[in-house]
C-alpha cells in the first residue's frame, strides 16, 4: 500500500504546481514533457521489469523501483532548469515502471483468491485517498512557493516502504528463464520518443514543416514499423501483438489507450487552465481536479456488481457514454472558467472512466487462460501508459500552437483559448474511445462469472 501510494500521489500532485514551476524554471511550452517522459519511461519499462521479475524474483525488482523513484524524486527536487527536471522525471518514471506492476503481482502471489478481493479494496482505498491528498498537497506546496517539496515528500515514503518490504516480505521464488526483448524495447522507446518530440516541439522549437520535424516523425514511424516487424518474430515479445488479432483484446486495448489519454490529459492541463485564466489558488485548482480522480475509484469499486449483472460490454458502454457526455460538457463550458463547474464535470468524467476501465480489463483477462493472462494484463497496462504519454503530447502540441499564435502564456485569454482546444481534443478522444467500446464483442454473464445465470 505504501509503494502503491508513491505512484498514486505522483499521478496528481505535480499538475497543480505547474504554474509555480514555470515561474521558477521558465518554458511553459515544455511543461507537458514533465508528464510525457515520465509516462513514456513507465510504459516502456513495465514489460521489461515483468520479465525480470520471473527470473530474479519480485522483491529485488520492487526494491529497485523504489530506489529509482527515490533517486528521481531527490534529483527533481534539486532541479535547476526545466530540461534538468524533465530528465530527472525519466528516472522517476523508470522507478514507477517497477513499483506499479510489482505491487499487484506480489498481492497475487501472497494472497489467496478469497483474500485478494479484500486486499484489492485496501489498494483501491490508497488510490481514493491519494486522489484527494495529491492535488491538495501539490496546491499547498505551490501556494507556499515550495514546489520542490512535491518531490522531497516522497523521500520518507520511499524509505519506509523499502524498509518494510526488505524486512517483512519473504518471497518463495519460482523463477523461470525468459528472453528479454531488448530490440523491441529500444525500437519502441525510439519510436514513441520521436513522435512525442515532434508533437511537442513542432511549431515551438521549429516549424511544423521543417527538417527537424521530418526527422522526428520519420524516425518515429520507421522505428515503430521496425518494432512491429521485430515483435512478430520475437520469442517473447515485449508487447505480444499477436493478441491484438482477437477482437476483444484489440477493442479493450484501444479503450485503454483512450482512457489513459483522457485521464492524464485532463488532470495535467485543467489546473494550469484554472490558475492561468482566473488566477485561483493552486490549492483550489488541485481540489477541482481531485474530483476526477475521486470519481474513478468510487465507480471502479462498484463496477463489479454491474458487470456481473449486465455483462462487461454493456457496463463499458455505459461508462464511456458518461465519460463522453462529461468530456463534451467540459469542452462547452471551458470558455467560462469556474472551479466549481470543472469539479462537477471532472467528478462525472472520472466516474465514467471508473466504470469503463475495470470491465474492459477484466473482460480481456477473462477471455484467456492462465498462460496468457499476464501478457494480456501487461498489454492493457502498457496501452494506458502509452495513451497517457501520447495524449499529453498531442494536447500539449495543441496548447503550444494556440499560445504561439496568441499573446503568450501569461495572458489569461490566451490560456482560455488554448485550454478550450485541449478540451475539444479530449472530447474527440472520448467519442473515439466510445466507438471502440461499441465494437467490443457481446458477452454473456455466465461466460465470465464462473457461475450459472440466475
């Protein structure tokens, strides 16, 4: 729970302090990198850590992840410039890539199926508490002009979590030898980095139609094409693309991509929108965003009752329908910034995401046997992280383009215009994700519940 809390708090604590960080370090146009590089490092490293965990055990990997997260947090707190802070966020992301999946894997290892439901409730409570504590802490530190403590606050948490795992967790290793797909990992990293670099810096550091843009996008596309070719031949691919030939796996993976883009995109840009447009305190903007991350765990905790009654597909459609309606409402209301409006819409949007994320993941897991469940779960987690990284990059490109044509990041009207277009992009993303959910195959409750229908 402590290790999970590190990742859960970090998911929301930084966004509310973006204006304060920009005031100290400069370069508003580069702030989306703070989220993109973190999510990119996390997305690419998750499957690699998962392979190593089967070889050397869970304990060394989660301790390595906590150590990297601790190191990254200290370096981020000492950062002297925006590029340095961005680079140190990569270290944090590499740590999160180990902590997040290993926490869930350890829970699966040491608890029985009956105990696991209760423990999952404890883990969900961590996310619920963090969804309020994270934005509030971030806003408080920003208001006190002490944004560096956003990172320093991780130090005692990392030390206590590592110490408790070191002393109390004694694993019985059932190791297996795996061939690590290093070529796939490198190509995926290069491909996503090229696309994200092109999207965030195009029209900012260089013109959209220019040699640097052509190099970034060309390298990104070529690397991803090579990645697809390598994965088809790899004995143990980092992302098993063969699973995507199944309609259910493909559609649920696309839904996970959209969920990642929506969740991180809105929580990353909404605080800067409220603070830059009407000048509200960072603490208030953080609480407004907390409504989204609070709605998610509330819905996710109760989604099981619904999908066991009406099925995974119908539950996901209801959730994405709610999410789409909220995203459209956010785009319509954004020309008139109000923390109360944002909080209300964000809560509904988060509730819809909570009703979409759990059923699509469990539907994918339930469709395969034990031998493929880890790969399917990894693909879903990777899709959400990759969607978050690419989503932030796309929304950041939209924001930077509008700001470049306006009066700059210090002009409230320009911030409102940029945010409106970001939220329009989020609404379009929600619609496309809803379409993917529509194409999920129909399911019957008894196929997944393990019990006959009443």
